[in-house]
C-alpha cells in the first residue's frame, strides 16, 4: 500500500507540473482575458486525473474581498480554483514567484507577491491588496498561517493579515479545508483518492467586529477543523 501511495504522489506531482507548464501557462498567455476560466477548468482536470473530488459546504459571500484559509499544501489552491470561477488573487511568498514553472504561473496569473524579509513588504502588500479590490475587482485569498502546517492545530496567524483587513476595512470570508493532504501529502510524499472539503464559515465586516476579531476568527476556524476530525473523521 505504501508503494502505491508513493506512486500516487509522484503521479499527482507530475500531473500538476505538466498541466501547469505545458497547458495552463501557454493558454493564459494567449488568452489573458479568460485566465480565470482557464485556471478553473484546468484545475478541475488536475483534481480529476489525481482521483480526487472537491466538496463545498456553505456559500461564498459575493461581497467578501478577503478569503482566509488554513493551509496544508498546493492542493488547497488547486481545489479552490477547481471549485469556483471567481479568479481569486492569491497572496504567495516571493520565493514562489522565483520558481521556474509555478513562478511563471503566479506572475502571468497576476497574483500578489510578499517579501517577508523586506521591511517594506507590508506596505507593498497593502498597496497590492487595495489595487486588487478597487481596480482589478478581484477578491484576495490569503493563508494567515503563512506556511504549510503538518498537524491539526493551526499555526499562529501572521499579524499582517489582521493589519491589512483592518486598514482596508475588508469583508472576510473564512474557509477551512480538510482532505487536502490525503489527496497529496507533500511532507511524506504520499497520495490517495480523496475528497477535498471546503467549509465556508460565517463572513463578517472587520469594521463591525469586536477588537479581538482576529483571535476569535482563529478559534472558530480551529473549532471547525476539530469538529471535522471528531465527527466526520476528516483531518486537515
């Protein structure tokens, strides 16, 4: 079984890399006006070829302009893009923009780069997020943990997410993701048939929330993650 799980992992990694490099990037370069739809359809294809499914619980608030999600790996993004066609603008660390294939996809997809080692990184991020909302009219998706988590417990949320949401008086849509690591686990390099489940929690306006809204947000997301494991045997 372990051998098959390893094979599934490398098949999944190959599938993602091939479709991104050979099909997705050329198509969004040729048809930039349709890049949202192109990414949506091809990510659906990736999930299908990997033997996965995506499931949605709840509805995405059309007025939400900041999508906040827990993070385990690349499937979180692939599944979310396969699930919806709103052409989200993802926030990713600068190092990923320097990668050969995925960096090109992030650049051509007009995603947001954040440089954690640069003191002016937060200023640039605020500017990019503001432009995304006011000019490009694209909701921004961010992982407040800042990196991929290995376990059930959420990692500490980065303060930058709170600062941006408050500064720009954003409407937040929290989403928790489970099953992503079962489909493709980048830590132990295994893969399985799996359903990636996206649960849309109650959206809220930061301007109307209590002062401790960021801490409450993390608690509610953790409660929902724990409930999925306890009652549905689904780990994050």
